[in-house]
């Protein structure tokens, strides 16, 4: 059941209260009447008002004094009010009314429609404010629920992944024992089957490591520092240069814009994107990877472009999910978690990540870092 908005009506003359009551009788509001400034102040202690209608000329405490007190009290500091007066109607008093914080001024006698329209305007504003407050409250609650679910999911992922490692170690360990000590007793088919068991146990171990890495990312707070991306990418390429695929690729690095980011996390983003580009273009001759950046008004966009196998853009929405692969394991090795890690890191930086590609004509992966990070 909706609660009617309350309006405080203050006038020392009962006939004026009756007039306002009759004018507003068809509106979905509740009128709380007071015949003095003191009564009005008492009413504000027991009610939350959407609007106040104040007479100016009253004994003991006039409307101006009442308005000043209302503005000083925290509960009523933002309460909109309208002065209604038959005496203080000259420009000087009207200006004084606005100076005291009035939202409007009505002189008596007034047209009923004028009062109704003004009251309706402020009631509508009040209801919009209530609706917005409820919406924000619901949003905060949903965000809290989502954060709790994510924490539980990450804890579950960590727990399951951690528990799976022990039996996999046993499988891999006994597999090595069989191969080393009893390998001569197996025929070719037996060795092949044992090899598949050990290979898949190791692959499962890599998947679990990737999941653990992903779950740890969810718990890690980012630390923003000014990072020279040129030096960072140069260091990564030097570290990765001994890997076979990297040695075969021609990697072109354009001047990269600096930014505020978490160095260790963004290092992982670059490693994953550059490794993917090198891997998926390895069969090209030459294999070319291009790295660059574009500075925009609100963000800096970085990209890694290759001339490899590419992919069909209709599957682009699957790229950044866990274990989502657009190519077979027999074609290209990988856990299917690398791009999910990229997505998680970039979104923690409040950035964006996306890709453009064409089958057989290479792919370009982009990620952005907001310039607003500079002010965090």
C-alpha cells in the first residue's frame, strides 16, 4: 500500500487552513495542519514532509523565522516550502522569502489551480526522489549480493581446484613410475595409452593452475602506479624471446602511451595477448605481430595485432569466457583461461576489452585503461 506524501500547512487563521484543505481535497496527499510556528516545529519531529505551505504573518513566530529554523535543522534542511501571504506581497518581501529558502511564493487571494499545480509539481519531485532512492538501494543490495556470490564462487573454485591437485599428482606420479620401471613390459599400444593418461593428467594440472590464478585475481586489490608501457613491453619480449614461437615471429612495437595501472596485473595481460598473437600466427611466413596504442579523450586503447588464423566474429562473445576456445586443442595448445584472465584484469581497472578478426586474416585484440585512473 502506497503511503500518501505529507504536506505541512502552517497558518494561524483556521479559515485559511480550511481553504487550503478544500483546494487540495482531491489530491493524493495527507495534510498536517499547524496554527503556529511552534506547533509546526513539533510536527516536523513526528512526520516526514514532502512539502510545507507557510503563512508569513503569524504571532510569536512569523513565517520567515520558521523558515530559518527549518533550514537549520538537518531533518528539514532540504524541505521545499511555499510562502502564502496576503500582506507581504511586495517585491522586497517576495525577495526576502526566496532569500529564506522558499521554493515559491503565492499571494492571496490565489487561483486554486495555481496552488494545485505548484503542490503537484513538488509532490511529483518528492515521489521521483523516493523512487530514485529505492532504485539506488535495490542496486546497492544487488551489488552486495553479487559480490557475495562472486566471493563464494571464487572460494569454491579455489577449494575444488586445490583439492583436485592431490589426486592428479598421484596419477602423474604413478604414471611416471609405470613408464620408468615397467615401460619395457608394455607393448606399443600400452605405452601409447599410458602416455595419453600422463599427458591428460598434466593438462588437467595446467587447467587447475589457471583456475587458481583466475580465482586469486578476484581477491587481489589493484595498486595503481604510473607505468611506462614501452619499458614494460620491452621487458616482456626480452623475457619471452627464448620461447620457440617468439623466436620465429617478427614483432613490431610502436610508441606506447604510459598509464596508471597495476604493473603485475597488466604484465599478465600483455603476456597473454602477445603469446596468443605469436601462437596463432606461428604458421604464417612471415609471422608478424604488431603492438601499439591510441590515446582517446577518456581512455588509452592498447592493441596486439597478428596476421594469423583469425576467427569468425560471430563467436566473438565467447572469447573471454573460461574454457572457451575457437580452435581445436590439436591445432593450438592452451587452457582456454588466458583471455578470461585478460578480461578479469582489465575490468578490475574499469577498462574494456574486445577483439576484431576475420578467418584466415589475423586478429586484433584491444584493451583500454581509463584516463580517470590518474585521479584515483
